[in-house]
């Protein structure tokens, strides 16, 4: 298929129809652009699951709080198009905000309690914004499968919940976190870090790994291991929003260790908020 790049919903639908008429299975990779190797790994994963890969590029205003970084969030559409095409994306849909949320728009999707804990506690309304836009994008594309990164692990769980609850007929697939050589999870927001902060940032992943090891070995209680980790991160200059052990499937809090579990954290380094998580199995 020839590459289609459009911000027009009808043109997007025409490209999807061409693919469908050829009997091709469709995978969707929703993004906010500013692509990096993490996004490309989602595309690579999507290509193993479908014949046509479509990508959406949309910086969704509804998932940013009033004091968050919507205005400064990196935007690099030209470069994103080149990277996506090279990775094998055949349809790129990059709508304007007025197209997704036209005048009079007033509906919101909420996944309930899953949305108000962990990151949701610190970013009120964020996950409703994510659930709303992802529902709209899935309904516009109706792909067979959609791929999301495990870096935003809570987001992935919420999207699974929403799709199941709203009977949206799509398989939601999570793809593993891609890390820099020093362990820092790739994120478009890493560009906000100063050189000094960038040097410290990988200590988040190190701390998760070491804490996970302590928890699995069971030499200390989960509570004590987490308290030590928060103390260490704070001493290193991070401000910890949370570091918690949760059930991998339900995100229920966990006192003792019972696999499959996830150790999840959100921290601030200066003005940059970083999130990361690891599986404990
Ligand atoms: O993970 C992201 O990039 C965004 O939250 C998503 C899923 C594209 C929704 O805007």
C-alpha cells in the first residue's frame, strides 16, 4: 500500500477501506507523536500481528491538566512521518483538535476507580482524557488489534477495561518497555531533562530492579523494601509521587508478594515527571 498521511477523517476512512478490501488485517498504534525507538518498537510489534499498520498522531488536550505540559509537549510531525514510514506504517492519521472535539463536544469516558489511583491520584482527569480519546480513535479506525506500550502500564490496564466494558471489538496488546542503554525508559518527556538530571534519571530503574529483587527474595517485607526505595530515591534528588506493588492484572494493591505483580513508580526530577514499572514474576 502507498503511504497515506492525512488529518481528514474521510481520507483516513478511505485508506482503511482500501486496506480492508484487500482483506488485510489492521493494527492501530495510537501515539502523541515525538516518536522515539519505543514507538517504533510498537510498530514493529504491530507488524507481527497485522498486514496494515495505521498510526494516529494526536496530542490530546483532554489528558493534560491545567498546570501540565500540553503547550510545551514536543511536536515533530514531519520527522514523525519519516520515522513511521521507515518503520512500515502505511496510514498516518494526525487530526486537529477541532476534528476530535468539535464545538459542542461534551462526552467523557471514565474507567472508574482504576482511573483515580496511582497516577490518577496525582493527575486528576488524565485517564478520563486518555479513555475518551482512545475510545474515539478506536471507533474511528475499528482495527483488529491496537498496540500500547507497557511503559504506561496503568493506561494499558484502563484501556483494556474500557474496551471490554464498551464492547469495542479490538484486541488490546501491550508491548514491553524500550530502555536507553543505561536503563532509562524511553519517553518523549526525557528531552525535558537537563544534562545533570539525565545522569541521575536511570537510578529510577536501578532502584525498581533492586527493590523488586528484595521483594522476591523476601528477606524484608514489601512495605520495608518500598520504604527504603523511596528513601533512596529522595536522597538522590527525586520527588516520589508513588512507588507501589500492585497486582499485574487488576492493579489491586498488594501487601505481600504474589505473582504476577508490577512494581510501579512515578517521580519528579526537577520539572520532569518520569514513570516506570517492572514485572515481578
Ligand atoms: O500513550 C500515549 O501516547 C497517549 O496517552 C495515547 C494512548 C496516544 C492517548 O492520547
